[in-house]
């Protein structure tokens, strides 16, 4: 009986099988690599030169995030506070504590404290803090409950999947802009609205439309 397909088709099928197989393996490997915590830095918690507790300052004492990171409403980057900011309190509070010796040295010499950066984005990613904060995205959405951390760690993956999930469905992460630094905020039960409903109202009022195209974040 004559063959229905020419012999060459066997080779084509074999090549196609190899290509599909390699593609599948590559896809699985890439997914595993880019979602594995060690590769997206989730949980990264470096030792800082000064044992600063956000749980104490932002949590127990109620210090607003904006007091130290005072550029978030107007600049692309969140400022690392100058030593003067620390000394606004610590010229009187625990002014002899050995744990704050490096802070006092920095203030006296003008040399900045070598804080270790925790949250990184690739150089090819454009992220603007002010655009997000003024839209109503809380610090919690990207940084977690900083006010409950003695030592700050990276809580969220900050990868493209994480960003696109919010850009495709921003409502749960949008709140009144004046409440973005109130890390324990929850909707008032008396309003009868949940976070999504409040977010959807703000999106409509501000005509928010987060970019989903490549050029929105890659410039």
C-alpha cells in the first residue's frame, strides 16, 4: 500500500516534536526561574547599619511614612531620610544610646548612613512613586505591612506579573490618596462598601487607566 505522506514528513514531524519539546522545557524553566523566591528577592532582608525598627516607629509610635520618605508625592523615587530627620527626635530621645552611635557620627561628620537598599527594579523598568501614590495606591500594596516589621524585608515579588495583575485590576489597591500611608486602613463598615467598590469609585472619578502596553513601564 502506498504511503499517504512522503517520507520527508517523518523528518518534519520529528523536528517539530523536538522544537515543541524544547519550547515546553524552556517555558517551564523560565517560569520556575522568574517565580522562584530567590530570583525575585521576596523575603530579602539585609542587615542594616543601624537597627531601625519600622514596627516601633511606624507602628507603635504612629510615625507617618511621609515624615521620612517625603518625596513620594512629587518624585519618582522615595527619599531615604537625611540623618537630620533622625536627629529631629534623637537629639533628645535616647541621645546616648550606643545603638544610635552611627547616627550621631553621621550627623556630626555629614557622612550619610550607608543604608542597604532592599527593593530593586531592573534598569529597564520605569516606576514612578508619585504617580502611584497620588492615584491612591497604598504603601501596603507593594511593601506590605511595614509597620509590623522590626527589620524590613521585601514582601512582594515586584516582577512584571505582580505589576500587571494590579494594572489589569487596580480597584482593590486603590484608596483615597490621603489614606495611602495609613497602613492599617480598612473601609468603614457603615459605608456598606468594600475596598474594591471604593477603588472603582475613585478610578471613575480620577479617570485612572494604568498602562498595559510595554512602553508604559519600559522606556
